[in-house]
C-alpha cells in the first residue's frame, strides 16, 4: 500500500478564480491592460511591483507575462487565495508573497523591499472604510519611490448620476443572470467549491474564520467613494498628481504619481 498525496492544479484554480471574477467584471482584462500601460509609461518595462491585496495574484500574473524584467511582491491576508497564488507561482522566482493585514499599521514592515516602482491593486480596497483607506494611502505613499506610481481600480460610483447608475446596475444584473443560467459560478459557489477541495479545505476553513463564510452572507463593512474623493485623498497622502485614467459607469481607476 502506498499513500496517495493530493496535488492541486494551481493553474486551474487561478483560471477558475478569473472566470468567477469576470462574472462581476466583464471589463476586468481591459482595466489590467490600462493599468500596465500606465506602469510602462511612467516607470518603464522593468518595474518592481507591489501587488496590494493581491488575492490569487491576478495582477502579478499579467505583469510578469508582459514585463520579463519585472518582479512582484504580493501582499494579502486571505490564506486560501494566497495558497493558490503561491502554488501558481511556485516555479516563478520573480514573484513572492507576504501575509499581512492592510489594517495593521505595521504591515509595510513585512515587505522585502523598502520602495517600489509601482503599487497596484484592483477590486479590493472597497473592503475598507474611508478612514482606513485614507490611512492606507498614506502608507502606500511611503513605499512608492519618487517618480513611482500607484493605481487603484475599484468600485467608484458617481452619486451625481443616479439614473445612469440605476440603469447600469439593472443591465449588469441581467447579464449576470444570463451567465449564471449558463453555469458560471458566483462568489458563494466558488468558495463552496474550494471548501470541498481536498487540498484547499484547510486554508479555506482558516479564511472563513477570518472573514466569515460567504454562504452565511459575509460582506465587507467598507465604503465606496467617487473618483474625486480618491484623487483628493491621494494628494493629501503625498502624491504630486492624482486623477482617473479609466472608468466605466460603476468603476474607475485612479492613478497617483509620486
């Protein structure tokens, strides 16, 4: 008798995560492209990147494929998503991952480098309250080098366009319903599938102990703010320039130039 050791297909889990996220964000790849275009324009094709609230490392994956001379540090608190990231990038020496809570004032002390050319994040910081995000922007300003760039693509609805917001919300709900009918997993389904996986079950249980089980209705207590708020907060944090560089009816990407 020989013991059978369970082995996860990390690339398959990465693809599965991407599909689930694209159910919510059909323009996800477009925002990644615009983000990396801005990185190359500002700091060149060999950036040292900090992938903030990295999840499975989706930004790092696109950045390292596009920029052969780049390196990336991913930072996140979620043990399940970091397990997938570390498995997916196990053979990639240009990528490393750090476990840290962005609400911890000392999280930057866990980073392997004191300064980065680019700090990038997408669809993650809306989990924070506005006061927490202001504090985080100040900490990010401390790790972006002079001349470096910060980019945040996230939910940034404009309260001055309520009819457009409502129309887009209804359209997206209808699109999602069609995709669900065709078998696309949503957030809850994806996590329940991961919880049943022999390799991921432990990290997922740990994740549930931190954030709660999505099946029980877990949700962030964060707040969304419009683009102008983010640009103002970045300037107050020490960025010399800040503005939107991409937007959709509900989301936007703000850039801060140090």
